């Protein structure tokens, strides 16, 4: 199992130069608690760092976030205990994205929903590391099977895939009638300037513009031009122009499995968001949009 140095706490980043708006929300972070309290799934594809709920809370406060969405790490499989525990520590300001198979009962979906888990995560990416679908991932076939039940429980689907795969699955996914949140901007590959004219990316942008999907502006998985990610700015502006009301922002803390990419300073990423957007758009992305999607009061 690949290790990500699980004995080391992730250090707090520098704060952004300008304070975030009140009620700002980080819509994409992971929490990894102690192995004794929250054991990994037997088939976990990686061993995460120790990044417990209390550290996550400190990081959010350090950056200026009052709200956070915790996304279930695939290393836990369908055991949502760690995510539920983190939400329970601050239920008014935390929401979660969990994991479940089509065999999940309606009682369990109701329990997850009552515990602050507002959606489930599905991944459809071929992984060279695992020789197929990412280890521990739950694919779009499961999403299609679960779709009507997610709708009944007022839950969303967080999807991790490429723009090409999204286009292939679009008719089936859009027929489900639930909000679809695209993680990591569709895993845009290196060479972002070429992506803007790529047919699949253009289709993804059209889906965003039509309000069929939401998209998270997490740029560090695609670009190698750290720390300023200038290759990403045209893409960012392209998406803002398409539909600023369906865009979200996430830290992807604790930034595991970065490979050869430089681990970014999260405060600097927020500075870039500030630089690349107007105050009104920044407020929508950090405050208004996540409040509407994730049900913050």
C-alpha cells in the first residue's frame, strides 16, 4: 500500500493576504483520523497522513473559512464513520460527501443524511496505478443505480472523472435529476491552454453554462506551473464566464498523492482566487453557491 507519511501532521498554510468573506466555505477537504478509531478499509489503495478533524478545524480557521465540506477518502471504503464524526463536532458549519454501494439501505441513507452527509461520491477514472478503476472507487454504474434513491433522500452526487468520460455518461447522469458536482474541474490534464479548445472540455463548459453541473475550482491536480498556475488562469476565467453561480472552491486539504507536483500553499491559492475574480464573483464562489448547494443556513 502506498504510504503518504501517515505519522506526520500536515502543517498549517499561510493565511491569505486579504480576509475571506464571512461564511466562506471550503468545499473539498478530507479528514483522516487515528487508525485505532477509524481503521482503513482492507483493500485501501493508499495510507493517508494523520489529518484529524481537530487539525482540519484549525486549518479552516487559519485560512478564514467558517464552513467546510468533508469528502470521504476512498481509503475508508463505505465506512463513513470518520466523516460523520468530523461533521458531528460542528454540525452547523460542516457537511459531508460520503460513500455507499447500491446495496445500501434506505435507513442507512437516511442516517447519513441526518448526520450531515448531503451526497455521495462516485469516481470513473482509469488509473495506471491500479490497472483499471481507482482502488476503492465507486463508479458511475453505481450512481445510475442509486440515482432515484439519492433524489428521494435529497442528496447530491460528487463526481470525479475526466471531461471525456463525463460527455460519454452525460445522458445517463442528467436523467437522474440530482445535482452533479464535478471534482477537480474534470481532471484537466497538463497543457491547460489546449484544454480550452478541446471538444470534451467545451462540452463540459456548456454543461456548466446550462446549469447541468457544478464545478469545483481545485487547480493543483492539473497544472504543474506552481506556485502561480498561470496556465490555469484562462481556464478559470472561461468557467467564470460560463456560469459563476455554479462554481465552488476547495483546498483539497491535506493535499495527498501529489506525485511530482509541488504541494501548494493554500493561502497563496486563495490570493490567486482574489486576484482572478471580482469581489462579487469571489463572494458567490466562497459563500453563496456552497450555501445553496450544501444547505447551510
